[in-house]
């Protein structure tokens, strides 16, 4: 178990930097030392109540960092790899994933828990939820391996952090809606 600092929201307009504990990664999960994190409008929407979530919750769903540890069955990244985080994991097995609609994955509901229904973050013996399977407004994050994209070591971490949500959302809107 690792102690770290994280941005924890406790309710509407109630958040602070706090010390929490983080469990090691389970199977198909990865421990990432965060190097950069973006603040997205979705984070603000959680804080102001536009997006309802179960509190307490570690904020953050776009970021980049370095892999420190991998759980069993992880083959897409290794310790030392530089990665960017994606908040849209998919199981690959449900109805929507099999129809090439991974963004509708039935197993990736954003309820603040990991894919197995538990959380890796705790404070004073209580579970703390994480935003969009990531909760990366923290020194470290344990995330599903399917949420990671390996990047070259020379890519700027601040730029890579924005790819996880802001860039992909903008590109998706331009390609799909505006048909650019």
C-alpha cells in the first residue's frame, strides 16, 4: 500500500488535496506515477454537480505518466514505459464492444469503481472512488491496462496528458459531427 497526495472531492464545491492510500494493481491493472494531469470541464462538472458522482472521489481523467508496476496479465505496457491515459476503457466482450461500439461498453460504467466493482484508493479506512477509472489528479494512479497508450519517451508529458480527453473529444467532434 502506497501513501500519496490526491485531489479528493467530498461534495459540491468541496474538494482539497489530501493524503490517501493506494492499493497495488490487481490483474489487468497498472500503477502509473503521474507526471502531468489536465483539468477538464468534466472535472468542473463533477465539482459543481452537473455530473452526479458518488463521493468521495479522486478527480482527474486525462493525464500522462510513467509505468511503475504492472499486475498479472498485463502485456501492453511494462515498468518504465511512458503512457497517456484514456478514460474510455472497454471490455471487448459485451454486446456493444462486439458491435464495434466500445464507447457504449456495458462494463465500463463510470460509477467511481474499477472494473471489478471495488476501489484502490482509501482514506481513514474508507473507500474513495476514482473518476472514470483513472482518478489521476494524484501522485499515482492504479488504472485498467486498457486505459493506457504507450508513447515515445521524448513526447512532452503535458501535451500527452491532453490527448486522453480534450484532444480526442475535439478530433471526434471534428471528424464525426463536422465531417472535417
